């Protein structure tokens, strides 16, 4: 992360302090030394799964085949502390009242999703960061998973590990002292969870064949997922063949100017072989590639303050608009975004604490109070990938326009922009794109 005054100002505005702070994900940005004494952590004895198909009381509501555990086709999720939630939505269009859209699963999910959630821990988990003491699944992990990635459950068997992430205060402390954040333990936990998944779960129980996988990440989750992909996927052709796609949002995926991957010998690029997803000239749907962006709504002439920036000479931060890619439009085309806002009900909010366990990450957001899990607004926003430079910093981001009343007034052009809603501003497009990429991936594998 750039050591700029703008970054250090994260400590000044309360809203910025409470935001989910992103981390760098370029190949050269290896975990920095911890600002305090090095913690004596070792690999976990076993993976701690928040969601895994067939898990007893699986919070993501799936049986071993990825089908709903409840009677009927509606997927019912369960918080670790109790209580159930549906993933259905209320759809709002111009001049029409809300209409309920049930979230149903009628066929076995054909691929898997491996999802790494963002910074939501305010305290270390576990409190004593030593040895192989395991983290515990908490409502906050489930709430952010429901909000960001649970609607992929109709497409994927969901694998969501709980990991010993760097909590928000430690991220801010690293920014203050200029030492960065030590992602060693977080990366170790996610890498080991992936190895567990790849060894025990990736083969289809019926065919014995390897399953395709979609990798999802956001913020710190993107930083750690990018490290995982570099170590376990990018340099291994056999594993790369199983990558349907990756959606790594709210972090910096860097590529050389004019290219979509490093090409094998570019240390400043996040990946050497896995490219950014493109469809030049209406080409077939790409697979085995990365979608990445940071969402802002900036005034003309402005650059993002924190995310989407690089000072690496000759390099750019990836911006792929999933809505444009899905439609086969040019990379910079302005197209409608399919907005899915989480509701109070979905994340366990109440009158005293409207945003429930996500009160800190969603500080300032007034979520809709509906009986469904989401409020869908397919006509409210448009998005386009934007680029600007001041001669030193090169910036790329998803420029969001339209009805910004769904967000705090300070958020769209603030230090971290719409970071908390990176997944949600185009959630319908992200799921539809992953579905189309899965279809293309399966088609290309047929003999």
C-alpha cells in the first residue's frame, strides 16, 4: 500500500477508520515484518471451515452435493449463534413496487467456490495468537459471506475457511508506523485450507474427476487469495486448468502496461500466467482469468485515494467491469450494474444495532429493512472502468454513477470509496458472469 499522506489520513475521519482497509496484492508486495513482536503462530492442526458441503449445521445451508439442506429448493443459511436467513431478494424497478424473487437451487452446483472474506475481525481470533490455537467461526464471518458471496451458492459448492486474519486495528497500526501488515499467518491458513480442499474435496464424488473452482476474495481476502493463487495455481498448469475464474475485488492486481499478465518473468505483476478477463471484439467468454476492480464515484480529474493505485513504472492496476464483460462490451463501456444491497434481516441487524455484526465495516450505511435478504436495484447504477495518472501514480477503478442515495454521502468519493460494497454494486453481474464462465469452462472440457 502506498505510504502517502492520504493513507495516513485513514486515522483521522471516523468513517475511514471503520472502513474495510485493503491491502496490496502485487507480486512484489510480500508480507512485511510485523510492526510489533513476531507472533509465534504455527499451522493449524485442521482447517476451520465456516462453510463446507456436508458440514454439520453448515452455515451456507448445503449438503455434501451442494443442494439445500432444507425441504424444498430455497437455500436456508444458519448463523453460528442460531437463526436462519433466506437469500431471496426484493426487486425494485423504476415506477414499480418491490417484487419478491426467491433464491432457489434446482440442480447440483457444477463447480466449487473457494471464498476468502475481507477484514472483519476487530480483535485477534483467537485472542492469544500463539502456536496452532484455532480461530472460531463467528457471526461476523457468516454475515459478510452472506452479503458478498453466498448468492454464488446456486452455482457452486461453497468452501469458506475461517483464518487468523490481521484485525483492523493492526492494519491501521501498520499504516501509522509505515511497516505494512504481516500477512504470514493469514496466508498460511488460507494456503493450508486450499491444500485441504484440493486433496479431499476437489474430486467429484461421482466421476472422480477434478472439479472446476471459482476463487473469490475481497480486501484482505484478495491479498491473501492472490498469494494463494501465486503459490498454488499460477505456476501449475494442471491446477490452472481447473480455475474457472477468480473475482478478486477491493485490492490491487497489477499487470504490465498493455498486457493482461506478467508473461513469466515480470516480478511486479501479481500473476505471470493467469490473465485479466477480456473479450476483445466480442470474443468467446474467457475462463481461467481474473476479474478485479475497486468501486468509486469520483469527480472528474480525481484519482482514488487508496485502492486502485500503483507507482510501479510501466504497470497498471486491473479493472474489469463484470457487467461489460458479460455483455461483450468494450472494457471502458458504461453499462448498467445489477445492484444487490444486503438487508438488515440478512446480516442480523436490529433496532439497537441496525447493521448487526457488521456495524463497524458498514458504518454509515442505512441498509433496507425488508423481509428478504437483499434489495435488488438493476436500474439504479451504471459502471465503467476509468484510468487516470498524475505522472507518478497510475490509477484504475470502477467508476460508479447513478442513484448514489443507497450509500453514505461521504462514501463514493471517500478514501476507500464504495469498498464495503465492492461485491454488491455488481453482484448480479458477478454471479451471472461466473455462471456464463462455468458454462464455457464445462463446454470446453467436453470430448
